[in-house]
C-alpha cells in the first residue's frame, strides 16, 4: 500500500482588535491521506456572540474562506468545503476547532482562524 504523507502547515496568528484575540497553537500537523485531523483554535473576546472564521492559504495565493461559525454549528460553509470540513463553536470553551475528514493531498496548506472576516496584514509566522 502506498502511504501518502500530507503536511499541513499551521502557523500561529494573533489578531488583536480591541481586546479580542485569537490563539492558534503554532504547530505542523502531519497526517496521511484519508485521515481525519482537527486544528485547534481558541479565542478571547468580550463579544457575547463571536463569529469565528477559518481560512485556507495555499502557497502565495490569497486566503480562501472555508467557513464561519457563531454558536455551535450555525454559520456559513463554502460549497467546496461542505463535504469534509466542519467546525463547532463552543462559547464556554471559547474554541472553534476545524475538523477535516478524508484528507487529500490538496488539503496541504496553511490554515488560519480569525475573529474577523479578513486576515490581511496581521499574520506572522511562529517564532
Ligand atoms: C463545550 O465544551 C465543554 C468541555 O468539553 C463541554 O462540556 C460542553 O458541553 C461544550 N458546550 C457546547 C455548547 O458544546
């Protein structure tokens, strides 16, 4: 059996807008094709109904919107990600992990989680 190893680059990104903050653990996730992975994302905000956004950035192209979540499973998911990408926002734990099922080679990318619908200009790589 041929085992294809997929590397998902995952950098930490901190976006501050007022007191709001998003924390992604700096981490490379290595998984095999067909696996299921969960990318963590926790946040701090005074907003009682925060929206969380997940983006995928492949190479040098612009970050691509995957999904947004507000309270539980509510939110929007882009059609092309509906089948294998999911997230549930837990307001108690202040987390919205992204779950990717049946990994494909094309899933290799940098994934961002953000409290605002754009990630332009505020990203930096982990130390
Ligand atoms: C949030 O996470 C906690 C701890 O895992 C769990 O007990 C709780 O039921 C979750 N809340 C929701 C709304 O899923």
